[in-house]
C-alpha cells in the first residue's frame, strides 16, 4: 500500500457512541436506530456487577430440522409406529443412543447416533429435550385445522415459519422478535453499556429486533475495525474526511440511514473490541463454522463485565436442514457438527465459570413430514428441540411426545403433526429465566394467554431452574 | 442543443448535441448496466436511452460457458507417492504428474460437449465460475442482457452452497447462460427453461422426483411446487394489478394457495430426470448440460386440480403437456405481472415504486401493446424508461440502496479493469459484502423483497431490501475492501488481481474540482452533494500536486464510500 507519502502523525478522535440527532427525523425511536449503545446513559457509571448475569443463545437450525429423526422412540410399539411411518428414512433402533426410561408424557426415547456429546450432557443433567413444539395462535384440533380456523399464516412456508418462530406472532406479521422485545424490557439492567445487548453471528435477524434494541453483528473473529480510522493506517486528512462524511446530514432518507449504520458500527467496534480482543478461551472448539461462531460467543460472554452487560441474547444460525432430497446421509454430517459444537460451548462456559448463567436453545422453521418422498422429507409443523445449560433441569423430556403413527388426531396429512406445545410456551420459559417478569410476558408474547397464565405462579413448562 | 462543453473539462469526451446530460447518462447506466464507462456515457448521450437499449439488444449474447470451457480445467491429482517401506508400482513410478488437460472448446462444439459424460467435461473449481462471471460482467458489450441475467439469478435462485454442485461448476455456468438467453425474451419461456434445467431440479430437489407409491407412504417432493408459486410467479398473497395487496371483507390478506394446492402441484413435477435413466432411475448418467426429460412411467398422470380448481389438468396427458399446463396456469395468474414487475423494479430502479409506476410496468407485462403477455424486453424498457425512473424528483424516498456487489463491479468498469493473465480473478467476497452472485444461502436470495430496516424506513411504510445485508460487519468491511483495492490499484484478493487504470484521472489531478466533477459523474451519477464534494476536496488538496496518484487514490476512495455512491436515486 502506497502510504509512505502520507503524514502518519495522527490525532485520533474518539467516537463515544452518542449520535447527533440526524436531520431527517429527531424522534427518539430514530435515534435509537443508531443506538447500539443506550441513549442517555451516563458513560461514567461505574460497573458494579454481581454474579447475576444471564444470557440466552438461540441456535437457529435453518431449513426445518427433521427432528423426529433426532429424538426417536427406541423400542416397542412406539418404535414400530415410527418405522412404519418413516420406512426408508427411519433409523435403526439399535443405533439410537438411549435417553433414559419412558415417562408419563413420552415413550422410551433415543438420540440420533451422531450426537453422543449431547447425550452426555443429557446424562449429566445439563441438557433437556422439548417435544413437538411448533407455531400456534391457540391450541387447535384436526377439525379446526381442516377448516383453517385460527391456524398460523402460511404454514409450511420457510420464510413465514422462520419469522413466526422469531416473532411468536403467527397471526400477524410484525417487525419485532420476541428476543428484541425481551431485550427492550431488560435493557435497564445493562447500565453504561456501549454495545447492544443483542449480539448476532448471523447478521440482521428478526429474532433480535426490538423497538429500542437491535442486533449488533459481529464475525467469528469479532467486530470489524474501519481502516481509515485505525491508528497507523489512515492519514490524518483521510480520517478527518471519513468522519466528516459520517457526521454529515443527508438529504435523502436512504443516504442518512446508510451512513448512520456505518457510524454506529464504528462506535460499537471500539467498545466491543476493547472488551473482547484480549480474551482467550482455552477450551478447544471444533473447526467448523458453528464451532467458530460459538467460540466467539463464549469470548463475548467472557467480556461481559467490560461491556457492562448483565442480560444478553445471542443469535447464531446453522443452515442445511431443508432435507427434501436426503435425510439420513445429511443428518450424519450436520447433527454431529451441532452436537460437538454445543458440547464444546458448554465446556467453555464451565471454563469461564458461567455455566449456570447461559442457556442455549434450538429453534427451527418447523419439523418435517414423518412420511418420505423417497429419501427426503418435506415441510411439516411440530418438531423436537433441545436446551443446554447449567440452569436447565436436564436429563428429562418435556412436553407431550406424540404418537408417530399416521392418521392420528394430530396428523394433518403425510405425518405433519399439530404441535402439542406452542413456541410461546417454550420461549416464555426461556424469557422468564432470562429475567422477563411475569407482568412483562404478555408484552413479549402477545398470544401467551392461549397457552399459559403468567399470574399462575407456575412456570410455562418447567425445564429451567 | 449546443454541445455539452462542460464535459470536456471533466475528462469525458465532449458530445455534439447530446440527447441527455452526462449526469443523466451515468445515472441510467448505473441502473441498466454493470456501471458507467467513458465510452458508454458518450454513447447514451449521443443516441439517448431507447436507442441505447435497441443497440444493446442487437449485441450478440455473450455467454459464459464457452469461456469457461475454452480455459484449461484443473489437472487431475498426481498419483500418490509410495509410503515408506513400500515399493511404488513401476507403472505409477513412471507416470509423470499429469499436465492440465486441454480445454474442450472450441476443439469440440458446444453440442458435442453437452452430449459428453459429465465427468469428462472437466474439473473446474467453483471460483472459475466466478472468474468468468467477473470477466463478462466487466467486459461484455451486451451489458443490459448481462445485468438482466444477474437480476434473474436473484429470483430463480440456484446456489453453489448446495454440495450437489461441487463437481458440476459447468452446470451452474450453463444455468446463467440460460438466464442470459431467455432473460429478455418471454417470461413463459424463461419459466420453462428454468423448470427443465438440471440446476433448478437439483437445487429444489425434483431431480428424480417420483409419483406417489400407493404401497408405501412415499409421496412426491413438494419443494419446487411450493417455491415456483411462492417465489417465482404468484407469491403468497393476492395482488391488485398495481401490486397493492387485495384484502378480504375483514381487511386481511388473501393467500394465493394452501397446502393442498402445493400437494397437487407437486404431482406435476414428477418424473424429471436426465436422459438415459429409463433402465436405471436412481443411478443413470448425469446430464448437467442438457435439459431434463420427464419420464412417463415415473410421472403422475392422474387428473390434477391446480389452485383450488382454477386449472384442471385431465388424466392421461403426456407428461410434458401436464408441465406446460401447470406453467400456463401460473403464467396466466393475475398475480404474476405485479409480482414479477415489483421484483424487477426493485433490482433496477427503486425499492419503493409508486403504485402507479408498478401498475404501468405490470400492465406492460400483461400486454406489451401487441397482445403479447410476458414480453420481458418490453417490461425492462418500461421499467427503465418510466418517468419515475428517469426523473430525479424531490421525493426524498426515491431510489434504492445499491447492491454492494454492483458497486465493486462498477468500480472496475469505471477504471478500465483489465486482467493481467486473461482471467478476472475475483471471488469469495461474500463475507465482506454480504452477497455474491450464485452463492445465496437459500432460495430466498440474500434479502427479502419486503425487508425494512427498523427506524424511519420501516416507520414510513417503506422497504429497503439491500439493508438486510447492511450491518455492523458489512458496513465496515465493504469500505475497508474498497480501500485496499483502490490503494493497491487492483480488484480482488486472489493474486493477479484485476488492475485499475487511473491514467485519465491522474491527468485531472492537479485541479481537484475537475477531478471531483469527473468522479462524481463516474461513481455517483453526478449526485454528489456540495457538502460531500467539499469534504473530499479538502482532503485531496492536502496532498501536494507532485503526488497526483496519491491525490487520485484518496479521491476515488472517498467518493466510492460516500453515501451518494451507496445509494442510487
């Protein structure tokens, strides 16, 4: 790079994260678009954190996980039903990893053979499975489904179902997610922070959009520095010019929003990299994209005190679950990857002594048809999920594991099962653990009243301590 | 009109009696091509927009596959060395490492190559497809057609992220050529070509799809049936001719299809496979460079009632007729013109067209004025020549955020990008900018057509799809990458990068205001505000005139990252 000709004596101004109110619109909401830190918080607050830190990690399995091949009946008539429905894509019962005895709500179940690490966490009481979860506006019967009464919009469509898992509003499209709405309520606990409490390894995502809090995107290597402004890189007049361009008032809305996004990224990077750069986690992670993503999340969690964060959400995605063409072979690749990365993450959380304070949970567009189209399966509805963390009441199966025979009163056709637990209940349990008060649950989950009464004093499901 | 003498001072050729100003020409070329060049600006000024488009349509189709196949494939891996204690077999020991095989084309014709066994077509790694894409997008003279194909790849998405394409790079390149050949023809033909393509059948998993088996629980794969409706033709909700959604008596959106419709439609897309699978359905030969066949024995030829009875396909028809009937049903659906028109407008001119603009374009899709439905040349003309696209009004909400990838290509075109060794070696930039052609993460493309970043855009009821890939990572890594490229004088990070030529600009460097006029035209369509211009000029003026190259690089960099470069009005 030809920079010898530039004067390298640089005075570097600092961005503090307080934005001048942009010329287009000075509504408080607009300024919070820029607000990857909290508006109006005194930066000088000293951070006296006690050990009360909590974070949720949403692991989104993109495409619709074939989760009746992940959590599988392993014996007896329950297995026979599974085998009869799934035929060529059924797993052999002898290969399934046993998950304990049967219970009132489930038969003897086994885990896909590629997930021994997840089984080990289950056996240690740090992982639990939640059966047959899916989007619902309210509980519906097969009859009501056939009449299309109060069923989620565009069931079986990827984009809509991904959104509905993120918004928990299957009856009306919205542009906030439940993670963002929870963050809006909890942001007061993060005094003096200079970055968003909602961190994403997968870019902009609806799950983390709130009204005041928005996702902050980082890479598996952390946040990205703007070269023109980095010490020793840009010349003084280059960095002055860049700052002036960033601080300008623009005539068109799109220009303003674009530059504000850049401006915010720069401020957040200063804070984030300062807190996290030097953090080293000794636990080895698998050399996969998911492994790297979870490794970065562990580092970010380790930097939470410097960032001034007591409540957080993280969002990470792994695609490739839309197994229309081939279920068995594809699962042999992707499920071990998930199991190994999640197990490494748990080990890292123990290393940095926050194992009880972080909970990872899966989400996915939907489960898949019990019947096959040959070697693959198609879009369905209810599916199985898992949660991992020290605060999980693990070693158990929650929810109602359905019969996997065809043509039951849950089967809407081809083995697409009506969920026996709403996403709302599953996620309300997580939000409640994160710290959303009972009085706030209806704000975060507007339909929760169809499934659970926040004033009941009982947990929605009971898998968190 | 007098000659536009001001252009002579900005480093652009002066044009006698220009039809449009240089600024207007640049703005048009940002919409209609991969970016303005000095020559194209002059041409548009000389002949105007409509004649430029005619001229473009008369250019030969500049395909990508012949270029790929005329370049040597990767050499086969050499025989492994003997392990310690083993004697290498004498035959292996005498075998020299294999040289790169000869390219197939033009020694063999394209027709011959298409009939060859797929494994003999040659091993091209995925980046080779991207190199050819860059070469054509930068240098091909049929810019409009190339730009249109690039847009169609974001509707009829196939992606190299699917492992199935690992050894079939040539098929992905051929798919792009399908979009080039049909992209400005008739939408019905384009839809058929896509449906019969090896790539789409692989990506949306209907290659080898069979009719239901009454003895087992197997039934047809529904993937293509759903996505051809949701993403390629009618969308999820009923639309008025101007693209606004229809509402029922309760004020709710009206779905265009339900799950039963998907199941029925899935029965149509059964029996598709490569030629030569009569005797071996599952493991017959691959034919990635040939259109697919529909095998009657594997196709569901029963009666099918599509879209709740809108079209009933009788039993017993030849399979291809079933497919034609289904494609006709979707093509003729009243949603298709506004749905497809909105997609195209978003890719070329505006994220938030007025409903009148959208309605005008959709009307041309419905009937091009000569009784033909689906005339894509007429539709693209309507999009680019509409007053709403040509006039920069006072509407602060007009225009769109430019696709970041297009800004990179435009930079290379603006500075006469050349390859040092014949290949335009640019690839794998998607982690920096959030997109790369042919590498989407799913059939839903890089961004949703109705994505609205939270804040004033969403609150104003507007959308900005490209903001979906604009986040704290990409909003910094894109300017960083531009900086590296501009200061290095080359695009890419592969090595043997495409060179950028600043010689014209270096001549203008001593006079910063003229340099700024020139760059404002080339890189922002003459949209740079006085304030932006002042900021950049002040920085450039700090560099002595004895360092014209440094002045130019700083000016180019700051211009390429300013808001007016990022947003097209």
